[in-house]
């Protein structure tokens, strides 16, 4: 009986959310919300695994995991957005899944800010500056590289 009650409540909540969202805009359907959520779940898990792997191997006081996540996320957003807008005709839900959901959870700007703040608080100004300059420059270069690869014939 408890399983039925839980499913019943979830269905009512989803119906009410869907009704509310449809009143805002027809672009927000329950399926699109679920697609973004699934992408976000997968992106968050990927971030946890990739960042943890790099931290275990190459941390040495520098936020290597976050750096790698931000640069690879920048590359992927450049690649995917260029493919989706210039090269491929795909269902818009792929963008919701991969860009809004997955990359939205995968990239770590807030963590980047926090880790840089910790480096500054610890008096490690050179590492903090390297993190800021390196993340921004390498991220921008990676994003442009992703765009270039997506445009290759």
C-alpha cells in the first residue's frame, strides 16, 4: 500500500507541476524537465568521478580536478553547441539533455570560485592566479577548439 501511495503522490505532484509549467510556457513540458534532470544527474556523477580521479593522482595543492572539469566542459559545450546549431539537425531535447542538463551539472564554476578563494585565504596567491588565468584561458581555448572540430568537414 505504501508503494502505491508514494507513486500516487508523485503522479499528483508531477501533474500539478506540469499544469503550472504549461501555464508559464508551452516549451516547458514534464518530459523536458525530466530530460534536463536525467542529464543533470549524469553530469553530476561524471563530475564526481572525473574530478575525484584527477584529485587522487595529480592534486599537489592545485585544484586539478576542477580545472580539468572546467576545461573539458568548455570544450564539450563548444563542440556540442556548434554541432547542434550549425552541423546537425537533432531533436532539441538532445541539447536539453547534454548541454543544459549534463554540462550544467558537470561544469563547476562555483567550485572553481570556492577553491580559488581557499587558495587566496591560505596565502597561495600564485596558485590562485594560475587557477583563474589557466581556467579562463584554457577553457576559452578548449571551447574554441570544440567549435573548430565541430565545423571540420
